[in-house]
C-alpha cells in the first residue's frame, strides 16, 4: 500500500519534470545555429532563395519561436511526435523502426555485463589477493580502459576479415529472405560483436564495483556477528553480504539504464547497427528538430520510469529504506 | 542520330572498362590500364550489394540532389538520353532528337512501349509535366539549367518539343537520368510536389523498382520485369547498404559482403589495401562527367583579402603537390585554374592561365605581400585570418593543417575553425562571417554550372549555399559568361570560356587546389558495372554477378 502510494506520487511529480525537459530541450536546440533547410540545400550543392523559403515554410521554420513552440506542445498533447521533414516521414515510425534493434543490442549488452560483472566481482572479492582476483582485476582494468570503437574494429579485423566467422556489420543478412529460427540465428550472428564490444566496458565497471562493494561489506560488524553465530561462509555471503553489496550496483545500473534508449552512437556507427543513437546524431547534424526532440522526450520518460523502478528495487533489497 | 542502342550486348567499351588485373605499382594507375581481357557471358539473377555513403535523407531525386541520392535514384528514374564514353548523346527514353537551327527548340521522339513501375505508359505528357511542373520549379539546378526553358509542346503522345527563350547548349549534357529524371505525371498531378509520397517510394521507368527502405540499414531495389530493354536487367535485386563507419565499409568489401562502393565511400587511405585483396579491384572510370575541385574561397569583404596581390600570394604559397600526396593519397591532380581537366575532352579547359605552381613561388608570394603593404611583424607574421574547415570528412581537417603550415612560411597566420555542417554553412553563406572557406565544389556537366554559380555578380545571394560568397564582381567577366552560356557555336563558346578562365586566374577570387579523382572499388565477381561516363550514377542494368 505504502509502495503504491509512493509510485503514484512519483508518477505525478514526473509530469512537471517532463514538461520542464520538453521546454528546456526546445530552447536549447534552437540555440544551435543553422537550420534544416540550409543543411538540405547545402547537401544539394545549389538552391534558390525561393526554394529555401519554400523549404522553410514547409518545415514551419518561418514562424516565430513562440508559435513553433505552441505548435510543438499542441502536437505532443495530441500524442503526436510530429513529422520529420528531412526524412519525409512520421517521427514515430522512424523511432519505432529503431526501437527493436536498439533494445535488442542494449539489453543483451547490459544484461550480459550486469550478470557477468556481478559474478566476476564476487569471485574476485571472495578470492581476494589470489590469482583469480589478480586476473579479474587486470582484465577489467584493460577492458575499462579500451575504447569501444577500437575493440569493435579489432573484432571485425580478426573475426570477420581474417577468420570469416561473423558478418562485419548490419542487423541481418539483407536479401537472404531468412525466416523463423534461421533469421533469429542470423540476427544473433550480427549481434555478437556489437553486443560484446559494448558489454565489455560495462562489465569491467560492474566487476570492479562489485568487488569493492563486497570487500567493504565483509569488513562490517554484522558479518563478524554472523560468523560468531557460527554461520557458514557461504550462508554469510548469500544471505547477508550479497544483498547489501548489490545496492551500489543497482544505483549505478539505474543511472546507466537511462542510456539504454539512447543507444550507443559509437558502437552503432562501427557495426552499422540501426539504433537510435545514430538516428539522434544524424538528426542533430541535419537540424531535424522534431525527430531530435522526440528522441529526447522518449529518453526523458524512460529515465523517469527507470528511476521509479530502481527506487522500488531498493525497497525490496533493503526494507529500511524510507520514502 | 536515331539508332537504337545495341541491347543485350556488352560493347567493346564496357568490356574494356572491366579491370581484372592485379595491383599496379602506382596508386594513380587504376585497374583500367592493367586490364586483362576476360570475356564472359552475362548470367541472370543474383543480388548485388552496393555501399552508399551517407544514407540519403530522401529519394526525391527531382528536388534534392544530395550526393548519395543519384546512386539509388538513377536505378529507378531515367532520362531522355544517356551518354557514350565520348560524351555524345545516346538514345534512351527518347529515340531521336532534333535541334532547331536557331537553337531555341529541341524535338524529342519518345520510345514506344515504355512503362512506369505503376503500369502507366510513358508519354510526352510525362515529359511536359516532369520539366515544367517538377524540375523547373523544384530542381536545385533549375535556375541555371532550365531558366531559359519556356515550355514543352506535346504534338502527339510520342513527341515532346522543348522550347527555349535563348539557345541552351549547356543543357545537352544534362539530359540523363542523373540530372533531368523523368517522372510519372499521374503520380504527382494535383498533389503538392514536395509532399508527394514518392519522395520515399519513387516510381520511374528504370530497370529497377523501389522495393523497401529500412532506415539506417538498406534500400532494396527489385528487378523491373517489364523493363523496355528486353532481357535486362540481369540482376534480381540491388541492395544499397548504409554503413556509417569508414573502416567497416572497407571491411564489408574485403569479406565479400558488399560488391561495389563508389565516390568517397572508401577512404583513399584504404585503397592500397583494397587493391592487394585478390577478390577486389578498383577503377577510376565512370567519373568523366563528374568534375569536382577542392578550393579555397576568399572573402573579398575582409581586408586584406580584398587585395588581388594578397589573394595571389596565398595561391603561390600553397604547394598543391603536397596536398595531393598527403591528403588525397595521390588521387587527382593539382588544379591549374577554375575548370576541371575533365572539360578538356569537350574543349573547354585551358591551362594557358596564370601559373601559380612555379619554382620561385615563395619568393613571388613574399614580394606580393610586401608590395601590398603587409610587412612581417615581430613574430614573423604579416596578418591573421581564420579558415573555416569543411565539415564533410576528416580529410579536410588534414588539408587545413597543411594550409596553416604553408601560409605560415609566407607570414600569414591561419587559425582553423571546425564546426558542424549546419553551423558552418550558416556562418559562411548566411552570416558571411568568414575569411577563408574550404569547400569542395562539384562542377556539373557544363561550365555554366561551375562558373556561373560561383563567380557571377548575380550569384552573390545571401543565405544560399555554395554560390558566390567571395563577392567576386567583374562586369566584363559577367558579360563573357552570359554570352558563352547562350552561344550555340562550340568553337566560339570554347574561346569565351578560355578568356573567362584567364580572367579568373588573374583576379584569383578563389584558390583552386585539387582536381578531384573518385575511385570505385568492386568485387571481381561483379561485371559490367561501369558502362558509361556517368558510372555509379547510371543504372546497373547491364551489371551481372559471376556464379
């Protein structure tokens, strides 16, 4: 009951936050010099002033900033994300197309990183100062310091060009007409390298954090107490330490989960993965404001929702938490 | 003039254009020179994957000419004519043409039995609508190429007469599908042209039909079963793939995932590796009608760049051979003046102009600057200016870094400024808040395009990109260009353009750096991919894949 009230309260307070984000995004975006018409005309290499005026009129850029804002908010109130004039299509359909591949990549990478990171951190902490610890610490340090794009390119060189095991890029084999499990396997083969190069960074982060967190908890008085009561080391670890050690992981994961929807521009670019990160980047480059604002809006909503979920998780992990 | 193209046959030219040898010693010698003849019977079927970079924003080929659109759109849309290797007109949608003695009208006889992808027959009404309602109103080049077009008469279904206010010799090289595509009237009629859904689902007469567009991934084109050339095209599908990262694009060719990449899709730096790969080869053919120069634009409103001597000194101070070697990896040639060498074959190019590439160029530059009243200061520098770095790729930053060094040797302190495309274009072409700009200029198929747009007084148009932003204004020169534009006699035209190039080289409103050479990389299994001078910007109807 208390939980339901808490969630309800958070949802209500989220509304002004999101509205504020919309306003701020809108204003910030309009601070950037240049507009979509001049970029489009620039890419064409030629244009007449009349043609550019017509483009600006079509894009709604000839209206005052206030009018543009009113139009935008009216659209949003009607649950419409607007129209991407540059791409000549609805913003929502552009985003929906990318949502699947983005979630697939990010959830795979993030899930793998989280699970493996926790396990490796635990293994390193329980075997502190043994070879296990040294190897895991060293590997995670290297992984943490390696740029994702470099790792990605190296994987392409070795796994695709030299060994020919995996396709270099893309979401699936275009034109192969694969169906059912064959298609799933095909997408999986394309997913391996981008997910791995993305996961490695997060994995290193979680492994290091988990190790530190577990070590910190094992020094606590309650562990000594538990040990004095004669509990087994395994029981101390799973029943007491793990629960507490997970709290910082949940906090960090919650913050980073907000990036999920944003995708990863670098990894998407290297592997030609059709994600939202590159969509947002291109929208920014071409001043496709409706599209950019929509991506910001969805990201903001997701961050708010994930924060609520994280708070709920705190409740379950640590009943002492108060709202 | 009106004979049908030989269908179904590989011509001698196309066979020759197939480079099949091993890597050559010099990077500049392409596959063409080392070609060893390897005849083969074309096979039907197969899916060709080509790399297109960047992903086009739309396929509205008739209203937006952004670089990568024609690579896809010319598979779908066709023009009235096409061109042979000597850039002579070749029949295509029109079987013959007749230019009136006064040059003010051209009568096209149209091919019978051509169908649009929606099943509608192609008639003179489509020609009229395409020219008058779409191209003349919305094509970015229309103010140059179609300004004199007053109407299109349609005496019968298969005859279209283009009428002009003045003779339009410059149009004769711009009638292929790349520059003047033919659209279906019934698709556009009664709708706002720019909002037409065919922007993303084009309907043309070409050998390939639009299939599917997965944004961020690929466009799929399907074989047009009812194409008017019997038996063609050979391929079942063409997939245009979009891969944002340059290294991955190269990798996709090396693994055989992609068969073809053109223009700047593959970095010059990677080309040597591509050539040494046994499954790949390269060619420089197919760019004969795509002249382009890299240049510097000098803002004559910003002193001391208003002085001719200062502009000339900058032109002398730059060693184009260094740019060619270190920035362009040897692909291209040092530019000698305002026109690309590609205009040589049609008689318009001349190198009989002020030569800035002389052994004592640094002494001359220093002398000119001294004479302009710009002595070196305490730090050895005479004056400071900003260079706006081209945002379309990192090679331009490398070029800018060289320019900074080169100009410092004659006492000009260059500060580099890199901004994103929208900011850069706004600063240069709308706010005119720049000293030196570093653009890359496509020169079109006729001097009218590259010269008129860039140097006419009337082309100083605030807010319009890639026009006269150096404030060059010379009434005598304007006169020559406008006369040359309408001169039907080729010899007289050529003489006028020679004079124009000499005046420009002397006045030096721009500094011409490199005559650009593009390169196509292809898988050796892909054959007959470059059948004419428009190369990747014409349809792959004759291309086929070895089994």
